[in-house]
C-alpha cells in the first residue's frame, strides 16, 4: 500500500523539534543531545484542534498516536506501518533508497533554528514549574506567504527543549516535550 506521506501529517508544522547535538547562541544554553523523548503536539486551526502523542528514538524509530482515534503510525528504520481506525495494519511502500524518516529528522531539528537567522533571546521564564530560556525565531518574509513566528523554550538547567510553539497566521502548533533521553521503546506490529 502506498501511504501518502503520513509522516508529514504526523509531524506537520514541526519546524518543531529535536535538539540534535549543537550549541545555541552565547545567550542560550548548550542544547543537550536528545536520543529519545515524548512529545505532545497540538495543532489549532480555524477548523478545530487536533493532537497527537509522539515517541521518537534517534536515529530511526517513531510512533505517533492520533488523540481520539485508533490511528497510529510506526516507523522503524525503513519500515513504516499505519494502523487504520478499524485496527488493521498496513505497511507503507517506499522506493528503494528512500529514507522515510529523513524529512522527520530534518524538521525536528531545533538546533538549526536556534543557530539560524532571526533568532532573538527573549529572556528567562517559568514553564510548568521549570526555569527556561525563551527564544523567538522570526522567519524571513516571503512574498505571497504568511510569515510564521516560532517561540522556543529551552530548560535553563537541563538544556532540553521544553516547548516549541509556531504561529502561522491563524494556525498555532504547540509541541510539549518530556521523557528526555529516557529508555523508551517503539515496536512494529
């Protein structure tokens, strides 16, 4: 079965983030390498709100559970399965040499955003009881497109991403992280 790039749906607006080993600007903490994490992703659009829970284990394991649905995506190395709402599993077919998680790893890279253009350190704040450093990332405007803005909360003490929020017009995507580098597991059907 050919699955339309369901991973793009699952990671939709994720210029949201995995902190791959890198160092943020001098005003920011060194980002700690992440080998695994949980993420709760909420998309708010004029059509409503959707959420999903994601487990990512670097470099090649991903599980996405769509909240309120029995739909699940599991990716392990070059194998991707989709559990339909009726409970049946379908395996995605990819062309030889295609890495189904390549786009996911790229879109989940916070360190690239923090080291890119338009980064502004906004100061210290408290998020869910933790001290965090807040960064705002302004995307350069492109003619004919709504310019998204991104806000990133990095733990002041631990250097892990705690939350990333991207606004693109009336769409808001919020990713909240937990279980950084914990022994998580992802298995296929």
